[in-house]
C-alpha cells in the first residue's frame, strides 16, 4: 500500500482529495466540528515539508440535490470558502481559494502555486460531472497536479470523478494519505486479525440498513450486541409485544434467520432485555423502564434499559477487539442517552485494559465525541458509509483506484 511516505514531493504539486464535508452552523455557517479537517492536516504538512505544494479538492453536502425554491444552488450553505480560515489556522500557512474547479483562473492559480503553498478548490459537487464520474471532468482536475493523493475515506465508496476516476491519469504517481492508510489498516485489523473475544456492537434505526454487515459479522465475531430501534424488529420476530416501537415487519423472517445463523456459529447474540419506553417520541414525554417481552400499546422503546446495560457491559469489558457501529438509543435526547453513554464508558474501559476498539463513524463517532471519549478509544473512523460497506465485504472504488 503506497502512502505519502513512499513519495518525495519536492518540487511537485499534490492534488489531494480531502474530506472537508464538515457540519456548519445553519445561521452563521461557522464550522461546528472540524474533526475531518484536523484528520488530514498531517498528510498536507508532510507534503509541504517535502517542498511540495497542495491543491485540495473536496465536497460539502449535496448542493445539486437540495436546490432552493427558485431552483438555484444554495451557495452560502455549500461553499468550501467556510473552511479556508480553519484550515489555514491548523496548517499554520495561508490557504488560497479558487472560486470554482474548472475555470481558467483556477488553472492559472494551480499552475502558479509555489512549494509550500496550498490552494483549495471550490466544492466539486457544484458540478454534475463529479457524481457522474465524468472522465473529462476528472481529466481537467488531474491537469492541476503531478501526484494524486486520496485522503478522503468518507467518500471511498463513491465512484466519483475526484475520488476514483481521476486516479487513472496518475498511473505511476498516486497514493493514499495518512487518513486513508489508517482507516484501511484499522479496518483490516478488526476484520482479519481480531484478538479474541471479538465483540461487535450494532445499533441504529433499521435492520435493513445493517443487513449485510450483520450477516458478515456473524461469520467473524464471538459476541454480537444489538440495540437501537433495530432491536425491536428482532424482538417482534421472537414473538414479543413491542408496543409502538420502531419495527420493519417485512424483515421479521430475516431477523429469525440471523438469530439461527448466530446460534449455528456459536455467536452470543445479545438483544436488550429491557428498555426505556416513552408515550411519544420526545424528550419531554412520559417515560419508564419496561421489560421487552411486553411493551404496552402506545409506548415505544427509545433506549436500552438497566438490565440490558449491565449485560452488555459485562461482555464489552471482557472483549479484546470491539467494533461499534450505531447507538443504543436516541442519545441526542438526554432522557434516552444512558444506554449509548454506558456503551461508550464500557468500550473506553475495555480499551484501557488493552482491547482494540474501532468506532465506526456516523452516529457512533458523534456519540463518543458527545460523551468525551474520543481519546479513550483506539480509533474513530472518519467514514460511516464507507466503513459500513467495507465491513459488508464490498470493494471500495476509491481504494481500488489507488491499488490498481
């Protein structure tokens, strides 16, 4: 696996696909979480230290999918200009900004870039050619640099122009940045070289969202903990009354088949014994702890209960490898955060005792950040969807494009 450590960038322009798809305040457009920018700073600094220059390209949201009422792009919401100052602060050098990706002025700015300088291109998804994987669009992007560096794991599952297609124009001058290299290394460690016992914690709303990964994990783990809204589909499949809890009735047979597969593989499958239930989907709703075999009509499970927390914690604390993808409840609401917070604490404690813990991006990453455990786990992935597809056994085009 070739990384930026295998290339000298002296006198070269590096065209780097980064992931600056950061959350912004809806009113001020200030960055509310700069983790993705911070993650790629070491890659950029390495290239600059070599005596190279950096041309950064990224997306921010999906501007062409969410047009304003008059049919125009909401530029203020989707311009990468909002990330320029923070990137410059983190790098300690000025960052130039190109108002587009394709214009003559942008080409001139790229050509004039000197060693030690950084140029950020405007949001590539402002162009329909990006998501279509247009070859000519990718060719134009490739003309700006001498070496292509992919450091955007969060988009590695997309065969877009800037993430995949552009690599073909650098047959002998392409590599992974540090973010991509770490993501692949940690994913491989979990899926191919896991120390035992290996425990996977899965949550979230729907079984259908996690179907492939659940099926794949059962072949690999010793323990599978299921929480979140998806647990109630399993519970209903087992014949329990789940009240008004979230349920995918068309997935009941699938859940039973997964339960049987776990049994046949000797995998310990933990479904929550109890829940915190509420009479409405609201933090202010009436709520109580309820046994999961009989949830009353009109009540819905919004978090796992104390018995489930205790059972999960015992398994997590005894694990040597932990993969966590998905919350145990609606952790964004204070009355239903205990299950997810308890999981975060248990994972951190297991890590402190020597376990390797990988947090699978998305809501799981948001949860460990909310509860202050980012630095107390082994690795927090920057890519939710990409990591999910990787664990499903799919070949990610962004990775394949560099390896081929």
